[in-house]
C-alpha cells in the first residue's frame, strides 16, 4: 500500500467521528493482513530454499552421516572413538585391528578381542560419569549385569571359556547392546505435546525388570497431598506462634509504657 494517506484515512485523522474511527480501523486491518501475507510468503520461500540445500547429495559428507549414526546408536562408543580422531575414521581402524588380531594371533588368545568393547570403553565412560552425573545409572546397571555374566561364565565353562572361539564374539555383541540405545522415550510437555526424546539403554531396560516397581500414581498423589497438608499445618503453627509473640511484645510494650507513666 502507498504511504500517502487515503481519503478515508485523512478524514479519520481530521474528523474524529465514529465513522472516521471505523474507517481508520478497517485501513489498519487491511495493512496488517497485507503484512502477514508477505511474511508468510517469505517464510515459505526460506523453507523451500532450506529444503533444496539439504537435499543436495553432492554436498552431503559421508563422515558426518557416519558420526551422527554412531552418536545416535551408541553414544559411549562415540565418546571413546572421539579420543583418538574423528569417529568415522577411528571406527575403521578399530575394526581393521580386530580383524588383524583375529587372523594373526593364535586362537587361545582370541578371548582378548572382547576386552576393548567389554571393559575399556565402559571403564572410560564410567570414569567420565563420575565427574558428570550423565549416564551414571547406565554404568551402574552395566557393571552389575557384567558381573553376573562373568559369574555364569566361570560357573558354566570354567577354564574352557578361553578355548571357545565363538564365546568372545557373543560376549562382545551382548555388551555393546547393553550400552546402546534400543529405544527412545518421548517426553511430553504440560499440554501433552512431544517436547523431547530420552534415550533408553539396554542395561537400564534389563535392570528395570529385576527392580521393584515404582509406586503407583495414586500412592504418589496421596503422598503429595499428605506432604502438602503437613506443610500447611506447619505454616499455620508458625503463623500462630508469630502472632502470639507479636501479641506478647505488644502487651509488654503497653505494660512498660503504663509503668513509665505511673513513675
């Protein structure tokens, strides 16, 4: 729309009548609708431009895709690989070293193959979780499960566990699944809409089956109501005590004043 005032706008500005006010209101509505339409078109153009930029296969880097997959699927493995170099490079070297060890070292040393994924990665991530509370429950659950697994290994196989070629592979796969993300729990906001995703690890999911069930919602509500009632009672008692002390101080001050007047 032009910046020059129209006849209706000029009339509304000069003659402040109900008709002029209505004309000015309609003019403002038309201007606002035009601005909203232009903003919506601009947002659609930006969205289309962003989609075109994202869907260009020649600009997609394979390393970033692999890093994102490792981070989403197994965050502890990503943290460990990121120590030495970018994870998409370290994972290849890691696999090649495992294959080289498998084909060059005698079979009775093959039980060492499972150590990096079974002990070294969890040890490093457990050490990191000591300083930050993130994933602390995961590693507490993981070490309990691993201790039980080691106990059954000694109980069932005894000294033959090292001579079995297939056991290190199964143990490695099981331990990797234990600290991998197997599902995502959707966190809802106050309106019931999905706000965020919480990763669920295999070790935590397995340990939940052996732990006692959490209290029901009714029990939680009852406990909360009891706490609220107790807090209210304590606040009322405090108010009563404070009011009683104020009354005492007032009476004492009056008595003092009366005594001074008598004197």
